[in-house]
C-alpha cells in the first residue's frame, strides 16, 4: 500500500513537472493538471504543494494559475497550513501576488480563524478593494470580534452594501439593536442603499 501511494505521488509530480515545462500560458489544452475538486481529494493537495519548487522556472502567467488553483483548494478544505506554504513560497521565490491572490489568501486565513496572519497580510497589501475590507470585517464578526469589525468598517474608504449588511447583522446578532438601527439610518444617508439582506437584519432586530 505504501509503495503504491509513493508511486502515485511520483507519477503526479512527474505530470506536474511536464505541465510546468511547457512554456505556453494556460489554455483548455494546456490546463493545470488538477482541478480544485481533485486537489481536495485525499493527499492530492499536500502532494501538489510539495511540488511548488517546480514553478520557479515557468512564466508568471502560469505561476499565477498554479497559485490560484492551490489556494482555491486550500480555502475549500480549510487548509491553512498548506496555504501558508503556498504564501511562503510566493515570498521566497520573489513572486508578487496580485490583488486577486492576496484576497484569496485573506479569505483562507479568515475562514480558518488565522486572524493574526490575515492582519499581517492585510497590512502588507499594496492594494485593497471592497473584497479585502469585507473579508476582514466579516471574519472578525464571525469570530466574535465585533468591536474590531466596527472599527474597520469606520476606517473603510467606501463601504458597499455588503459592508453595511455584515456590520448591521453583527450588531443584531450581538443584541446591539440601537447601534444596528443607527447604522441603518446612516446607510440611508450614504451612497449605498439598503437591500433585502439589510432589511432582513433590521427586521430581525426589531422583532427581538
């Protein structure tokens, strides 16, 4: 059994190596060898992460594709250890992650409860968008740090409807109804308009 698993790992690494050796960018004919679903199968994600040293010699576009697929699987599996290996590999190899990849990492760290790692990444990010801020705010709400979430919301350059809904919902779930209604009124005066999610949270607070 052990020998079969070892042989399977060698075959996968070899396939990965052959795919990386092709200089052309990703395409339907030259796609990353594992889908996120396949990577979520037993042992596949770890094996793929352990092959990361092979990506250092390929073009940036292909490296992005590898990192993206691996991080997608890490999020699905809630696998922060593997995600940190991918993150560290990007740093050590000199690869500069895009805003999209940084947001994937943020999502992984927050959903896995690694808030310290999320904070470090958030502070290092040269660019942030609404997705970056909302990920951090919702993560702190979900992990019981409503005070931090509210502070981040106040510092957010341009909150969107998702931002308002997350904070108002967090206040309602923590029985801070006065604050929730105050935020609801402030939202009505902002550029964001309440949607069905916000109205649902407000009605839940009114019924409590």
